[in-house]
C-alpha cells in the first residue's frame, strides 16, 4: 500500500526513493491515498490538543472553543492541501528549466513533495500536547529532515545529476518559503475577517 512509504521515508529514505521511482504512482493515487490522509494528522491532533488539553499559563488553563478550533482545523487542513499542490505544480513547472525528467501528468513532482513532507505530517502528532516550544522544535526538526529527504529524492525521482539537483533543490526550497510566507499573510487576513481563534479559560 502507498502509505507504507511513510515508514520507509523516515527510516530508509535512499531505498524508498528508488522504490518510488520504479513504482511510478499516479498523482491521484499519491494525493488521494497519501497526502489527504497524512495531512490530516496535524489538524486532528491540534483540535484535541487545543480543545481538550489547552495551554497552561500559571495556574490557568487556556483552551479554544470547539467551534473556533474546528474552523481553524478545516482552514489549516485546506492550507496544507493547497500548499502541497502549489509546491508540486511549481516543481513540475521548473522541471525543464533545470534539465530534469518532465512527465505530462506531473507525477514525479507530486511524489517528490508528498514523500518529502512525510516528517512534517508525522510531526503533527506533537500537537496533541500544545506546548509552543516543544511543537516549534519538533516541527523545525521535521522541516529540516524533510529538506534532506527532498535533496536525496530529487536526483532519483526527477532523473538528474547530483550537481544539477543542488541548484534545483535551492529553487524548490525558495518556492516553499514563498508559499509559507503567503500562507502566513493569508492567515493574518483571515483573522482580521473574523476567522481568528476564540479562547476560553478554565
């Protein structure tokens, strides 16, 4: 099953990239059976963490209301899906420029994004316990490992030399940062339009 690649990406990425290249999964299969499922880990855990656990501030416990948390969970999930799609599209669009193998349906780019983001998806489990410092450190470590996975995967999946892949990875990471900043800006706008969090104190 396509979800079995998640374990391989975390513990044996080199062998897993070779397996993915041979398998040639379609974008619909990767998106529907991998991204849609794993991308839900973080938002679902965040809902439980913010509604049931909350944050300790002195002797107070601050939580989100269920309605507010659900609203933010849905928006976060949609943002992850949109970001994954946009990054895949950008990678596919840049493929010819950097001399990589370009496929008409863009399955190489979708596979590269989906499997490289595996550590980020799995790191969403830490949101069960909403401690900002722990969450930030784990997600930062996951993002770093995801970048390493992408660096290892580009030569294999996109069919290019390691020298070419260095420059290509730089362009991909730049695009990812642009998408992240765009997401943060959009979040700020949505909060101003009434989609921000609503807190309760216990």
